[in-house]
């Protein structure tokens, strides 16, 4: 009988420019121009790789989605930046975000397949739909498409991308100098997709990569988002404020995937986690408060109002949130962060000021403040209890907060047998313990052979 290897914790570093806390750029060692400096991102990636993290993750926006009078924004295009990071590293995965709302499948397939080849099989695509009006108008639309319509497009978009990546069989590229045969055209297939949103002939213009094709990641807590993840995602970035909420989400998502025939271990669930670390708990709390106090309260209140989908006049710093809050924009806003933020406020009875402090000036993702031992205990509880397969880490300040985690928390996780001490493979699929996808055309040939046997 084959004994399955022990389950292993997964850790990504989410490089939110200078750090998760909006005031991170104001700290003593920070460079205000780091958000457009590749050296900053490479340094963060190299710290994470030395600590044996699974991947570097980059979010993206197609508009100015924050208050630029106060803080840096997500500005550099992820796949271009990740290509530079891949060239400066050897093992760590490179995951970028690209929207299905304002791109075309062939472009995205080509962009991420290129990154996968350049990184020798370390790339991942974070599939998102885009809900902000600024992005819609930057692409010639006067309104944001409805939530269901965005996810319908995303589902077809992802199907087309996967078909393009799969249009070359693994052995299509021959490169035989003696015979002069470079590619076997019989093993390169048109996809001939005709759907509601896209018409794509194919075939793709790149062979399959070392890991078959980039890992598919998705982020979304709505019913439509879960349906998309259950069918396609191999890892999911989630936002959960409590262990029970996270465990229920993970069970639901994995059950949905199993019902589609993908098995109960097809998806890695990775909640966002912000860490603020101190030698003592009091020191960590003081660090959090100092960072929050560097943020104008007007900024934080405006940001909170945006997440909740209300005008800032509806929120009072020293009062609890309004009782009648509903999904932003009639349900056409960001479901995940709305529910996560609201849960934090309701579960703890926070005023708006207390909520902002508990969220370290951020929105939606869970913040853990404490010593390395306390943070390691928290991670172990969530991991062993089924609340997470790992975490999308968002340190308070970069690179310092990540270095604190690498020096203080990672050795504790390794000592407890939860986290690797060395990389055991080279591809992102190796790191996530995911199988290499088999070409659909191989399946078709096997089915044809079985039918004629």
C-alpha cells in the first residue's frame, strides 16, 4: 500500500508595493518610489525564495483604484514585472493577475505561456473579473457589466485559454536535426472555438511548457466565483476573518470540485494573511498602532466606505457600521471583501475606528499581530484544522516585514514539520503538489483506441 506524503503548508508572498499597511511607504527604511522599481520586487522575491516560499503573487488594477494623494498604487503590469523576477530567481513561482473582463483569451494565453517558458515552468495566472467603474471606462465602457455576465464571460474565457494551451501535444515539438523534422503538425490542433463571447480558431503558437501549462488561480467568494473556481482553479486566494468561516469555505469549494469529478484534493485554498511581528505581543501591537496612526483617518474612512459600497458620510468613526448594509452597487461590487470586512465588524462589535485599527488600515484580509510563536501557532491551527492549505502572505511593510517572518516564523514552521526546508522540485506545480495536466488530445486518442479495441 502506498502511503501518501504528509500534507505540506503553502506560502506565497503578495507583493503589495511597499507593504499591506497603507502607511508602509512612510516608514524610515522605505523608498516612496519602490512601487515602480523592479529592484524592490526582486529583493522581496529573493527573500521569499531564500525562505522556500511557493510563489510571488502580484495583484493588478486597470485604473487608479486608490487615493493617490496618500499612498502608492498597483502600477506595473504583472507579467512584465514577473519576467524580471523570474530572471533573478531559480525556484520560486511567479503568479500574476489578469482580468477576463478587458482582455482577449489569445493574448492572455500567450502572455502567461511565455512567462511559463521563460521561468522554466513556474508561472501561474490569477483569474479575475473586474468590477470597478474606472476600469470599465478605461476600456470604452460606460458601465460595469453585471456580476453574472462578468463570470459567464470569465468561464468561457478560461475554457478558451486552456484549449489554446492544450492545442500542442507534449511530443509535438521534435527538433530532429538529422531528419529535418521540427514539429509534427498532426500533433498541433486547431481549437475552433465558437461561443457567446469569443470566436478563436487556434492553434496556439507555443508548445506546452515544463509544467504542462501555467497553474490556474482564482479569487472570489461569491456563488459565481466559487462555481468558476470549482471547475478551473488549482489554487484559490480567499479572504476569511474567522477559522470557522474559512473552514466552511474550503469544504464547500472542495466539495464543488469533487462533484465535477476533479477529486477532493484538486484545489489549494490560500486565505490572505497580514502579519505584524514584534519580539513581544505588546511590541507588535505598538508597531501596528504606529503604522495605523501614520494613516489619515479620512483616507481610511473613505477606503472603508468604498469596500462597503456606501458614501463616506454614512460612516462615523466612533459609531458602529450602519445596520442596513447590503452588497455594493446592487450586488455588482466585490462580494469577497464586503463580506469579510462586515464579518470582522459585526463579530466584534467594532466602531468604524476600531475596525480600521483591527484591519491595520486595510480592508478585508485578516491581520495577525504578535510574536513569531503566536503567528506560527495561528498558522498551524488553521492549517491542521482544515481552514487553509496555506496563506497568501501580506506583511505590514516590505521588505522588512517579510524578513521578520522569514527569520522568526518560518524556522518555527519548519521545526514543527509543517513547511519545507528545501525545494523538492522546480515548477510551481511541484511546489503546490499539483499533477502535471495531461493533454486532452492524449485522452481523445486513448478513448479512440479503446473504442476500436
